């Protein structure tokens, strides 16, 4: 099919690989895993870096075809966190058979469609039943109960919150730090850009983050076709 960002969009192994709320999930994951290194919310990395800079995407940063550059993963300090839009079934065998943890998020197709459409227009003038390997999330569920799912993510990543952390408000602080409203208003996400070659302004990663907002954009015929 004719593409939006690239000349063509390919259906590969049953997927067209859309974006689906990974900016928020990356911020939450980074804050959860690195909470011991940054106990204070002052001077916190996410206040001065976009989530995609702290959790770089494999296909755009780690393996950068545009600039013919490949990063040495062994030189990146642990715990290493990466992002990708590649579906689980299409991941390399070496990744599937490694001990790495995978968080897999999906989102309502209609909201994903509209979110992707808005994002693109701004930047351009098989099996998941592996509970110890893959944590499958729905954007809508994450949005409905952030507290529960943040604890769920932490447990899945083998760094569960202690009772002391829960009682002292660590979870609430992470949720507040990574909230859409907070990230959207940060200077780094209003004025900075990301990537080499095709430059993307950080502000374009933040639009509405609403659930069900697709009803304001899609006609009945479009809904029928997408369904």
C-alpha cells in the first residue's frame, strides 16, 4: 500500500506495524527500572530528555541505516532498555531465545489510526502466551488503572516495588513524572528534536492521548472499513 512516512507500507507476517502509545510506556518503564538511581525527582533524566532518547528504538537509533551506523550494545550500561515497533512474531530468533524481558503494548485500532495520522502529518510538511517472557498490555487498561499496571510492569521486570516504596508514594511520583500532561509541558518536549537525517520535533510525540477520541475524526464508512 502507499505509505505515509515511507513511500510504501508493507504487510509483513500479518502486520503493518503502527505506533501505539509507546512514548508513555517508555517513560514509565525507564522511571520504574531506574528509580533507585534517581531517588529525587529533581534533575530527573525524563525532565530533560525525551522518553525515546532514554529508551532508544532499535530500528531508528541502534541500527541506523540512514547514517550507516550500528551501536555496540555491550558498551551501553545495564539495565539496557530498548523500543521497537516490530511485532513479537517478527523479532529475531536471538531475541526470542534470550533472557530479555518484553513488554508488548497494543491500542484500539481507531485511536491508533487517528494518532498515527496526526503524528505523520506533523512530521511530514504469534504467540504471546509467554507470561515470563512477554507482558501484553492494552493502552486502554494502562490508562484506566495506571497504578495497578505500573506495579505489574515492575513485577514483570523483576524489580517490584517494596512496601516502603508504595507507602512513601514512589509509584505515584513515577506516574506523575511520566504523565502525558507533565511530559507535554516540559521544555525538552517543546523545543528539542530527535534523530539524525529525518528530524522529528519532540513535541510531535504528544497530541491528546485520549481514549475513544476517534469518534470525532472517523466517518461511519471509515469505521466500517477499519473494522
